[in-house]
């Protein structure tokens, strides 16, 4: 007849494989989390670095990513992008400016058209402006813009958007077959104190989602 001690010994032996398996799984998960943290951290560094990179090589066109507009009046964030694009044109980076972005339900004017009107009102020759009023997010807007750009043979572009939005925009545009340079804004609400941490976080996650799925996460950029 088995003794109590024997029963305990047998139970202990039976538990050992389960304990080892649990420990192995724990180490695996811990390692995976470390790798994930390093990957996300590295991507965040790239987002920050791209946000400080001004590449002013001559291009076929300057492409301005849209932002909020109010019945044709660009928001402060969008106006800062448009002003930066106009300055780049005056500096001779490119003669053409392409404004992109669709509209929300009920809008009478798209972001692309609002940007075109704003620049024309600021003295840019309307013949040098092209509005692509399609897309409710960066991915869809750049797809529509790339189609128009390639149709015209404008494959070398300088992207203008907020600093922390540049990395994702560059990645998407390059995947669409464009030769991409970037010139993030240096003034305006997107570069004010306190904005960077949460904007970098949003864009890091949105960029990671795009790299993993090829789709849009709807996480960013935020309207500041």
C-alpha cells in the first residue's frame, strides 16, 4: 500500500515537467517582449531622426500632406505645412507643389483644394499647383497622389508634413515607387513644446502597423 510520502514524491515528479514547461514559456515570452521593445524603440528613434532631416535636393514636385481645414480655411497645422512648401518653392527646390487630402462627410472643400487655394492666395502661380483631393488618411492620400505624380513623370518628390509624420510618409511614398526626400516643418503647432512625446508614440505605432500589415492604423497624425 503506497505511503503518503510516496504519493507526494510521485506527485512532485509529475509536476516537474509542467513546471519546466511553464518556466520555458515564461523565458520565451520575456525574450519576445525584449525583442519587441527593442524593435519599437529603434523605430521610435527613426521617427525622431527623420523629423529633424531637411533634404532640399532639387525635385520634380513638393508634396504637402493635408490636415484639417474648415470650409476652405486650412488649420494652423496645415497652414504651417503650406507656408513651408511655399518657402521651399521660392528656394528653388521644385517649381510645382502638390497638395493632397480628401474631405470629411459634409465638407464642401477637400484638404487638397483648400491647400491649393491657400497657396494661390499667397502668391504661388496657380499653374504650378495641383490638388489631389482624395483620401482620408496618409496611405490613401499618398496612393492617389502617387498615381497623379507618375502620370506626369514627377517621380522625385520632397514631402512636407509635421516632423514626426515624416518617417511613415516617406516609407509609404517610397513603397509607391517615388524617389523621396523630406522637409518637415520647422515652425507651427506641430513643433511646439510638449507635443513631441505623444506625437512620436502615435507615429511609431502607426508606422509599425503599416510595416506589419501594409495598411493604415488610423492612429495618426493627430490634429494639434
